[in-house]
C-alpha cells in the first residue's frame, strides 16, 4: 500500500493534530502537563504488527476499542484504538488521578484506564472526523492485563479478515515530573484508505 506524498503528509498532519488534542484531554484528567514525546506513522502487514510495537512479550495494561465509521447510520468497523502502558506506568498514572497509592491494578484502576482510553479515543476521533468530514465513533472499551502479543492475537485475526495490512499511527505521551509514558496507537485498515483518499484531496486539512 503506497500513498502519494500529499496524501501521506495530510494524514500525518491530521493524526498529529489528533494526538495533541488527546494530550490536552489527558492533561485535564491528570491535572498535569502531558507532552507528546514521539509520533510515527507507517503501513505494515498484519502479521508484522507485534514486532512493530515495542516489547510484545512484556505484560502490559492494554485498553482497546473498535473504530467505526457511520455509513447510512450504520456503524462499520474500519480500525482499532489501543492505549498501552507497562503495569508500573499504569499504576503511576492511576495513583496520580485518584490521589491514592496502591501497588496493584484493582477494578477501580482498571475502570479508570478504560475511561482514559475512552476519553482519548473520543478526542482523537473527533479531531479526525472534523478534519475529513467523516463520522467516526469508538466502541465500548475493554482492558487486558497480559503479554501484548497475546492481547493482539484476537485483534489481528479480526483485522486479517478485512484487510491485508494496517496504517499504524503511534504516539508516546509523558507526564511532567513522572518517569512514565503511555503509547496511543490508532490502526486503520488499509481498505479504509481507498475511500479516505478522496477526503484527503479536499481542503479539509
């Protein structure tokens, strides 16, 4: 799958803007300054996805949601949203928000992580929707505490049924005065980009 330079630049600008909007939403939740420390954008084959993400064999806290586009008022799955952190970083974040220190991810902290994923995905998809004149909505969030490669197995099987590969937009966030980071990953089926290209050619971005 190959985009023209104009298409690629437009998508990068829009996705980078969505990451900045997500960082503002995360700052409001944590009551701390959140920085976007790194972004990357690429296409990869579905079977290469685990290798494309850092440390697939480490146990991570992963919040995942489906991304749907509304077509004739019906949701059609066209991608996925992931919010990934180590267990230690997930604890640091939830302890900051809840003003209470714990050493385990209890149900309250898991729910907070799911709500965080919901807020970030909603903020990101709102920005992308407005940029391209689309209606993108997220599904109900779920969470997995497991090796990242294991968590991705089901997701990748679902993706493989729809597409050969995915466009991966990855953002790293850091919180001021804290040694922690989150990975936010937005995946769009490569088949979705064939319809998105017409939007890229319009002056939305």
